[in-house]
């Protein structure tokens, strides 16, 4: 299963590269009709915008960035309105203004990410990165507005189930996400921040097979604990234990050495499966 996942990732990368390399010349007669198609990969739009800026084609880079924003606007607005509606006690005008502010912050974050060539993963999985930015924008906005209890955030040690959704499937659900942006665990937040640096895939790859399996099944394939338990032939609690150990190891890899290449520290903890006994 793990091998198949990485095979799929490589196939996806190859496909996106072929789409980029087959693009018509910048600003040619066929270029804009091609990139403005509604099903044109946004990953390729990001790469095209970055290359245009590197070639000092600023006007083209800005237009490509605006296409990215427009292509994402409907679902971003839906997300922002959903967040605002969940803030009880706000009047209609306040909810509307909050939604507009969230959208503005998110669009600004997207534009900064598109311009940052170091954030490579935007060229590989746009939706994954977009949902990370939504989490980040949500948390920053709520902290700024005084609506997020930071003491509670730091105290909580539960790994939020909401962070385990397969982000690249969220488009299919029209972003009706029942507010999965409440980040309750700083270590989990740090882990998924690594997605933006393309570290996560490399680190998960180094996990022991049984830990990597539950991370991939839970996070990328959106499987429930019961689904994973049935598939692997283990108990629900075993799945939870393995996932907790995996998160702990990933946290060490990302937090203990933030300025170095990712590594997997030696797992000193007892066998997670033995916790069931």
C-alpha cells in the first residue's frame, strides 16, 4: 500500500510536468485559452506563474496569479462564510465582514505562496496546500480577533481527527467542512506545516511500515479507524496507538531539528501495539 502511494505520487508529478512542458509559448495566441480552462491544473498555473516571474514577465505572472485566485474564489468564499456563521453572537453585517476579511487574508496568503519558489509543494498538490493555508489563516485571524484560546490550544494533546482528512479529496465535497480548522494541538500543527516544505512525504517514507500505513490511510485516504483496523486486521485501539506514535515521531523529526534535513529519531517508546494488552 505504501509503495503504491509513492508510485501514484510519482505518476502525478510526471503528468503535471508533461502538462507544463506542453504549454504553448507565453502570451501566444493559444496560451491564455489553454490556461484559462476550468479543469487546467492549478499546480501548473503556479509553476507557470513562477517561471514567468523568473523570466521577468511580470504582467504574465500577475495575470496567472489572478487566474489562480479566481479559480479558487467560489470555494474560498464558501469556506469563509461557513466559518463566520459558526461564530455565534455576531450579527449579519458582522458575519459578512468577517467572511470578507477571511477571504482577503486567504487570497493574500495564496499570492505570497505562489510567488515563493521555495514552497515547492504548491506545484504538486494545490488543494492540499490551499487547505493548509486555510488552517493557518483561520488560526491567525482568530488569534488576532481574540477568538482563539491559546492556553487551551497549547494545553491540548489530542491529535485532531479533522487534521487527518485527505485534503486532496476536499474539492469533491464542495468544501462543506464542518469547520475542521480548529487546530487544537501545536505539534500536529507543526507537522502539517511541513507539508508546505515538502518534508512530510520524505519523513513518512522513513517511518516503520506499520506506522506509515496508518498515517497514509488516515490522512491521505480519509479512512476511519474502523476502516483501517479492518483493512490491516488489527483493533481500533491499535490503529489509534500507532497513529499517536507516528505523530509523536513526526513531531520530533520536525520540531527538534527545524533547521536541518528531516530525520526519524529512534523510537524509544514501547511497542504501540503492546498498549492494548
